[in-house]
C-alpha cells in the first residue's frame, strides 16, 4: 500500500480518523485542506470569498497531485475533492481509498458549530448537505476500495474496522 486516502462528506470524520490511523500505522498524516491553507497562507473561507469555489478547486487539485507523489502517508481529503475526474484518478492511483460514509443527520450534528465551512453558509445547511451528498456519493463509491459507515460510531471503532477491511483486500 503506497498511501491510505480518506474520502467522504464534511463531518464524516476524515481528519479525526486520519490522525488516529496515521498514529496506528506509524505514518505521517496530511489533510489536503490544511495543506492548501499552509501553502497559501489563507484559510479556506477566505479563498472561497476571494477566488470562488473554482479557484479553491484549482488549488485543491494542485495539492492533491503533489501529495499523491508521496509514499507512505495517510491523507484526508476535502469533501469536494472527488468532483474533478483528475483528482479521482490521482487518488485512486496513489493508494487505497476508504470512503467514510456519514448520513446527512450525522453531518449536521458534526458541522453545526464549524464556521470554517463556506458551503454551509446557507439558510438551510441540511439541504445543502443533502444536495452535496446526492452529487458526491456516487463519486466517492467510484474510487473507494472500502466503504465504512461512521454514524454513531466512536472513531477508534471506525479505525479498527478500516484496518481489518484493508487487511482482507487483495493487492492491486
């Protein structure tokens, strides 16, 4: 396994579970959104405000391409990283992809107090999350080696299931 990549909607637990997986596997952890912020010196909401979603997606693609050149890391991606075919191909080719699935209700619970999510600055964030999941769920599934349900589950249980499921996979 070159890398372990976590995909899924916002609030699925990619960053939390990614850090735990990295610790368990003794690998470095990278979060593509944090990498974008570090490289630009600006936070995600500012990038969205100034450059729009298109500008953010350009930066995201460059960061994913760069991170996929690495070997031996755990990577948590932003929820929309799968929107671009180039990102899906890069992620699929650079390691094992785990889709962390979370229901819209769980996403609402986990993101309700987070002001760092530009796409949720809407009158009805629940509808936004439902619409995003309808578009993105098939894309997550398209590249996933493993699909893990995260609703109402402690992160350590999710990590354990990921490790068990990855162990059972045949090499590709």
